[in-house]
C-alpha cells in the first residue's frame, strides 16, 4: 500500500512517482489549482482591506472582480478530483491528497467570499467621511492574514506542529475581534453621525474572524493529509493525541 508523506507540494510527486503518468498529471493539476486559489484568495483579502485602509476603491473593485476566478477554480478542482477518484481509485496518501485538496479549496473559496464582502462594505465606507477608527481594523487583518498564510504552509509542508499552533492564534483573534466590536458598538450609542460606517466596520471585523476559522480548517485538513487523523472539532490538546494515535 502506497503511503506518501510529502515535505511540500512542490517535491511531492518527485519523491514517489506513479506508474500512470496520466494520474500524476491529474493529481498535479488539481494541486496546482489549490495553490492558485490560495494565492488569489490571499490577494483578494489583501486588496479588500488595503482598499479600506488607504481609501482606494480600485483595490476593492479588484477584490470583488477576482472572486469569480476563485469560484471557477473551485469548480474545476472539484471536477478534476472527482475524475481522479472515478478513474484511478486512489488509496492511502493519494486518496487523502485528493480529499484534502477539495476541502482546502472549499475553505479558500469561502475566504475569498469574505474578502468580497469586506470589499463591498469598504466601498460603502469610502463614500462616508473619514473615520479614525477604521485603522483599528488593521491588527485584526494581520492576525487573519497570518493564520491563512500559516494554514497553507502547514498544508504544503505537511507541518502538524504549525497546524496545531493555529488553534491558540485563532482564539486570540476571536478575543480581539470581540473586544473591537464592543468598542465599535459603544460608538453607535454615543455618535449617530458615523453609525453607517461603524456598522460596516463591525461586519468587516466579523468577516476577518471567519477568515481565521477557515484557516484553522485548512490546518486540520493539513493534519488529515499528513497523518490520516481527523481532528475536526477536537481542539489542540485532543487533536495532538489523535495525531499520536493515527
């Protein structure tokens, strides 16, 4: 039984080549699609938030427009993955690679959706007078961005330790976004003139928190790929034990 334990997605196929070249090509193309999705989704998130922070409507427009490419890539990855499952009946590490790729793609598509939502709200914020509190979004963004970056690193490098580390960072993001939302909510009670902008900021903060959740999901998919352990909904301590027992 073939079990592949990749160090990263770039050298995965060269470590243990398959006899069927068409299978190699199909698996590589699906994997490359996931990596392209990750790149575009991360850029969409960057453009949406930078558009808000720098009052650049064009960046917001780019984030909205590029979401269509992410949606198309997810559909293509799903179609290619189902074809791999039907034609080649992969097992062990190969099967996990296909399943994990589809799950990661789904989370990336949702991250891009959150970026699009942020961009749409950012465009509405930019129509209002400038508000100093917009800058409070940036630290939350950096946390969510870092979670996405390291979730994908855990996936591409097969790094369980990095994946497990996402849990505590996501908890910190949750705590920080709740604190910021409380601060913004108090503004609604004291200053009705900026109510529209503040409401949009609250929803943007919530979108960034959800990006963190999807990044954790990607980390869990990385663990599944690397160790054949299903750690969803377990938390870091139980997940670590599950990995040891896998």
